[in-house]
C-alpha cells in the first residue's frame, strides 16, 4: 500500500527519478528557453516541486524525442513557439509515459515552431491528441501510414478509398481482442471526425459488431486524421509527409 502522501506509489522510485530529471533538466531548460520562454518558465516552476518528478521525466523524454525533428542553422534554433502552444504541450505531455504518445507530442512540438511566436494553428491538434487513448493512437498511425493520399482539383488532400484488413489484424494493431472496447474506441474516433461515420464492416468505415463477416474490414482516415498524422510526425506542410498521388 502506498503511503497517504504518496497516492501514486512512486516514492520507491523517487530518488532514481530525481537523479534522471536533474541530469537532463539544465539542457532541456536551455532548449525551451531558445524556443519559448513561458514554457521554459513553467518547466522551471515544476522543477521546484519534488512531487512532479514523474511528470518532469515525461517532459524530458518528450523533449529529447523532439530534438531530431527541429531545423538548426549553424547549430542554433532559428524558430519560435507560440507560448500558449508550448505550455499546453508541456502540460499534456507531462501526464504521459506511453512511448508512442510521447513521440506524437514530440512531433507536434516540432511542427508548432514558426518564424514568429504567433502561429496557434496546432491548438486544434493539441485538443485532439490529448483526448486519444494509446489504442486510438495506434489505429490512427496505422491507418494514415497505409493510406493512398491524393489531391482534389482545389489542392485539398484526402483519400479516395480505404483499404481492407482482417479482424485478426485489427486486433493486432489495437493490442486487444476485446470487440466491445474496439467498438467504443472507434466510435470515439468517429466522434472526433478522424474516421468517417459510416459502417466499418459493410458499405462505410465506422464500426459495428452486428455483421456476420469480419474477414474484410475497410479502414479510411478523414482529411483531419491525415493532417493530425502529419503534425504529430513533425511536418509543418502535409505535402512533405505523404507521397501524394495526383
């Protein structure tokens, strides 16, 4: 049983976390100072609270994952980050220890920097990403990675059709064979408009357990899902993320 003042049961790991955090904190602090002073200030305030070492460690892991995604000129960062974006990414990433989701927060951080501090367009994707479970992130990554992307005549990006997989493959990607969980998780993806709202097992691309044939499941991302995927992989321009078929 954890102590009353150790509700997360992390006290036995406290010293190890403290050492890990303190070894990396200075470098991460300098990195954040270079792109967003308010985010660096928030990080500094968290360092003063020993109860937050677990969250700080998650931030440090996320920052370290993001560094290879940034552009440098003469070994210096030339871009800035909107303070609202920076603080929200730190806050949300700090509660994650899932490697895939931390990688996605790192990509979103990298795609959020700009020549000035005014670009707040990635707020859309912050609010989407913070509401996704690990299972949903695995699905979205797989679906977007394996989709054929094209432009319409106006230059808008989309997928003309989905692709088919088996139910066993869907279980493998999701990491569970609990069909009721899959049903509600995919319903949530539909509610977020990351998947179209029709029926996954028949004519459309939603999710239903009322079909007899689960051998051919059609998956298709929406344009919003494609944009999310490009942003969490560190791309500012979606055209750099996908090999587009014209």
